[in-house]
C-alpha cells in the first residue's frame, strides 16, 4: 500500500522550487531562494505558499502562490489582501499567482484582477491565473514539473491509461515523489473507473480516504450541497415575488456563502422591488 501523502501546497512546490517559480513567472532565469512562512493574522491555510525568488534583472522578490481546488467569487479579494500582507511583511515586490485545479461552475467567470472604486478612490490588484485544465500534460513531463505530476490525469492529454502509468512510474522512480501516489490516484479517479485505477496503482483505493485532498473535497461537497439548496430557495422566493429573475442575478448568487445567502433571503422577503434587492446584493 502507498504511504499517505503529505500533499500540502508547500510540500508540492518544495519538490522543485526553481522549476516551479520559472513556470509560474514564465522567466527561465528566476531561481527560488527560500520558501517563507505565510501565517498572517487571518490568512493561514495550506493552499498559501510564499517563495522568495531572485533574478539578475529584478533582484529579490516574492512569488505568492495560491492553489485552489475550485475558483470562487471571493478569490479576487483574497488575492488583493494576501498580496498586500505579504508585501507589507517582507518589504519586497510581490508576484501573485492563482492556480485553479478544477473548473468552476459555468456561470462563474474567472478574473485576473481585483478592482473596486469607492468615493472616488480605486483599489486594483492584478494577479496571474493558471488553470490546470488548460495545461497540456506533456509539459509536466517535458520541462519537467514534478509538482504537477499528481494532477496529470485531469490535464489535457493526461486522462489516458498510458499517461497515468507514465506519471506513476515517474513518481515511483524518485523516493521524494513516490509518496504522492495517493494524490495521483485521487485525480485519476476523476477520469478513469475506480477498478481500473486500482489495477494501475495495485493498491487498495481506501487509502484515498486518508488523503487531506479527499477530506477537503468531501467537506466541500457537503458545503456545496447546502449552499446550492439555500441558493435555489432564495431564487424561488425572488421569482414568486418579482417574476423572472435575470441570469446575471442568479450568476452572482453562485459564489456566495451560505451565511450571505441566508442574509439575502431575509432581504428578498423585506424589499419591495427586485432593483432594491440587487442594490443590497451589490453591497
């Protein structure tokens, strides 16, 4: 049986930090000097990784990495806050990168910038977005990018049995990488039947339940089901009160938390028009 993998983002990036920072910045001369702590006052998760990097052109700077299972509507604000906190703490220029692993719902548009204007003042934060479902699997083997090997099955061209086997052989050939088998198996189960994944891996798939990724997705599934239920109920209330609801309004509800949706439910009952509700939704 494969060992339970430590698949935190810091662990993945630390497998080949130079290759990672060169890939996310698209600059081959950049090198990683140190992986820094990211324990800010209210931001402290395994998905956040700060790397102190260096290039002869730009000197020392930070590469801020945020790995997300799925993009949410709250990510632009999070990237703005995280970038500002990192730059304030380390006093270095910061290059923020958002890596999305799985596609979000079709109603949710991924953006690469946070923008807000209030009382004539503007807040803007750009960041690079990398969507793994747009990265060809062959790039992982060719560059190489060992940090992305566990994700090969969900990349374009990576869902074939032969490609998954190739990723597995690469992991098992390196003692530093072979503990990531369970993560590879997990993402292989997205595109291949479970018995086939079992056959490829030659171990009990029950090990996936010990993976932090499995537990995170399971928990998110429960939360998503609750969120969708409240969202449907809210839309039903709005339709009963005001008739057909514009698609744009429904799309904006998609990424809201359960707590926010419950508050909006109270507003939907209290307001006298849909326009009044939209104003509240925008605040």
